[in-house]
C-alpha cells in the first residue's frame, strides 16, 4: 500500500520534474517533443480538474441547502446562475436568435453575466471611497509618506489634477508627471523588485522540495 | 462643543458618501465636462511607437484576458490597440485564457473590423478559449497549430490566409497582452524572455506600478495603464472612444477621494490640538 500511495507518486514527480526542468535548457528535438507531450497532458488534466471543481462546488452548495445553513438561499443562485448560462448554450446549438442577432449564450453573457459581474466590481469603488474618508488616518511618519505618495499619484493620474498642480506649483518647473515617474521608477520599482526576487527564490526552493520529495503536502494526509 | 460637532463628521452615515460618489460619477457621464488630456505618459507612447513601426502585414498576437469586472478600464485599451493594428494593416490573431473574455472579444470584433473593411480569416482570426495558459504558451513555441488547430468558428487554422507563414513565435512580430490578471507576467517570463518576442501590455491602473521592473529592463516594450492610458492611446491614434469619455468621471472621483482623505485628517488634527 505504501508503495502505491507514497513511493510510486514520489518517483513519478521526481522523474517528470527533473525531465521537465532539464527540457527547458535543452534545445533538442527530443526535449521539444517531450515538452509538447507534457503540455498536452497538462491541458487534458486541467480539463478534468475543471470538472472535478464543478462537482465539488455543487456538492458543497447542495449540503448547504439541505442543512439550511446560514445564507443557504444564496447557494440556490449558484445552480440558477450555472443553468442560466449552460442550458441556453446547449439548446441553441450556436444558432442566432431572431431580432437580437445573438446566440442564446451570447444573450446570457451580454445581459446577465456582463452587468452582474461589472456591478460586483463597481460596488467596490463605493466602499473604497467610504473607507478613504473613515479610515485613512495619518498618525505616523510612515503613514504620512504613504499618503504623500498616494496623493501625488492620484493627482497626477487625472488631467484635472495636472491642471491644479500646474496652477499651484507650476513655478517650480517640475511637472506632476515627472514626480510620478520618479516615484514609479525608483522607490516603487525598488520595492517591487525585492518582492519579485523573494517570490522567485521561494518558488524555486519549493519546486526543488517537491521534486525531491521533501514537500509532500500535495499527497494528502494518508 | 466644537470638538463634539467635528466628531460627528466621522459618524456620518456612509450612504451619504455613496450618494456623493454616485453624483460625481454620473453627472459628467450625463453632461461631459470635456477636460483636456494634457500629457501622454512615456510607456503609452512607447507602446504606440512599437506598433506604429511594424511593417504592414506583420502578425500581432493579442491576448485579451479580462472579464466584465475590469471592462471599463481594459476594453477601451483593447479597442484602441486593435484599431491601431487595423489602421497599420497588420494581421491580427486573438487568443484568450479567461472564459469571461470570449463575449467581450466578440463585442470588439463585431464592430471594429467593419470600420476598416477587415475580413475574418483573411485579416484577423479569433482562436477559442484555452485553459492552462502557461502550457499553451509553451506549446506555441514549437508548433502553433499543436494547440490552435482550429479557429473559433471551427475552420482549419492552417489554411486561413491570415495565418500564412505563421508556425511559431519566430513568425510573430509582437504580443499584446491586455489583462486584469497576471497573464502579462506569464507572457513576459515564458515567451518574451525565452523566445525574444516583444511584449506590450495593457493593465488596470491599480496593477500598473507593479510592472515597473519589466519596463526598466526592456522586458516590456510599453504599457498602458487604466482608463487614462486608454484615453492617451485613443488620442495618439486620433480615435476618441470610451477611454476619453470616461476621463471626466475618473477626474472627479479621484479628486473626491483626495478631498475626503484631506478633510478627515484636517478634522482629526483640529480635534487633537483643540
């Protein structure tokens, strides 16, 4: 049992991990063909992962509804939303609907998914503005620096802000766009580059740990 | 007494702030102010120049990966860049790795090609949605048709006139990635760097500062950020669109945020030292 559940999966991960890594650096037809095959396999496995995710989603919401858990009514909309998109897509067979000049799926996308998704995101703007007023407190030097950077960026990102800058601080000779370019090009890039290098090193180390069987959490608890 | 009155400002019902923002956003849409877009940022200019210098007939691959949530910022960018490509008589290929993008891509290509008398299959081609972007990107390096053997309408991609001479990245003049996700990072890391394909990006304003390192090293040839970037690009191609018309609302909403932060902190200072 240990052989099937542990040693064989670890051997598969090691074998394909090392080969895939090596293929990246070997510009030979054999390695190119191998990568091509692996990519196709990856796509096939991804498609099954989608299906698995869908089953898992339905299963968890079914339980929520059957137990009448808090907010179970929202779970109903998971099913309604899913079938509202999928059923018309299957039934219409890609045919255009009369006056609308769209397929049934196209209609569902344009008049259901599109406005609903856009509304969800747009609502965020209202909460951000409300939070800006109620929570952005300049209580320390760090908060002040953060505020100044945000202030200049917001001001410089809109033409009206540029007009205000020019009329108030135009005498300095420095445009707000130059100030922004410095903020974005020096302190922001320095911070971002540090984060990127950190993430990259972390990803390399974790990958090696998985390939060599040190990190095994993906195999589950058994 | 004054202190208590000022403290009431912090307990204001947030629905008043919501209403104020709604007015600030809607008023310029109903009656545009027409504020001038004074500057063109360096990265937008670079993106424009790069496309503008491509010889007619070059194949440009557009990766349009955004859904309706980021549509207001990214759709005008995509429309402006597709218009520019058609104006320059470039061949256009479109791919996507976000399922929600397919409808938005359909909206662009339902109207824009007709303005320039471009034909599906001869001047542009739309490929179907694919999951697992990184695997697809890697696959296209050796054989484009290993992944995209058919276009969105089920036609054999190899036989389409627009795809003549295209086998892999060596035949692609440039990649344009417009995305609200991390897809642009993938194009840079897995394609741009490894296969020396120039990459130009279009992203939301909030994620724009994160691409500074790629721009400094030349891994990204240009970058359009948010609705302002779209408005700048529209002014460069002299085709005002949704980016330009949305700038008024953007102006006032940004300044409202600044005014609210300043007001609350001035009140806080007065309360503290009163």
